C-alpha cells in the first residue's frame, strides 16, 4: 500500500538560503519603515525563511556587515533597485566578493518588469489617477528615479516608463532623475 503525503504549499525552509533584501538606503526617516513592512510581508508569506535587510549606504545594516553576519552560510541577494545601475553592477558584487566564505547569488533588480509596472499603476490609482478621467488622459506622468551615470540604468528607466505608459492606455510617462542624469524631476514636471 502506498502512502500519499501531502506537502504544505511552501515547505519549511530548513536549508534554504537566506534572502537578503538590498535597499539603497535613504536620509528620509520613512524609508526604513517602508522596507521593513515589505520584508514583514515576505516573512508572512514564507514562514521559516531567513529574511534579512541590508543597505548599500546611508542606513544600517550596511551590506558588507549583513553579509559578514551570515558567515559561511548561503544567501540570495535581491536588489530593491529599479534598474542595472552602478550599485547592481559594482557595489553589490564587490560586497559579495569581500565575503568569500558566503555562497551568494544576486537576483536581478526589480525593473524593468511587468510586476513593477503593475505596482506603479496601483500606486497611481491609490493617488487618485483614473483612466476614465479625461484630465488624467490628457496629461503625463513623471516616473521619478534616483538616477545613475550608467547608460543601462537610464535604459531600464526608459523601458519602465514605456511599459507604464502602455499600461496607462497611452498616457505619456517621462523618466526623470533625482541626480546624475537628466532630466531632473523638477525639469520634467
């Protein structure tokens, strides 16, 4: 007689690598709370998974410290960044290389990706944007990004803007940057 064993939808993460969410860091005191809420949701969805936070700059724990704390373990680093800028291509790999005992993989950044576009669409809707509002359809949206001198980062922002414009039914979406690239957000507005 064969026994049928039903496994839970998400088996316990006994030997799963740690998930290290790599945020940029910010001087805005609200930002750590936003990232913490995101990670709390991940923990709810994947109980038992070791979920950690690291920052590239400005906030603790910094990425090198977070990786050092993992010792000789295993980790998947998820950049909470919108594109392939300097941090994704250089800073994160350099931190991984400086932790040779750690077995680490680095995931792709959040964008450009259709799920990111859906999240942006949801935020616009929460802020009061509606496709049926003629005033919204006759205006444009500014997609504000941190900015980078890396041309692939700008290409990713443009691609995300294009996808968002399509999702909004053809409303123009202009990528703009806080620094290091143009146009700036004030200039785009």
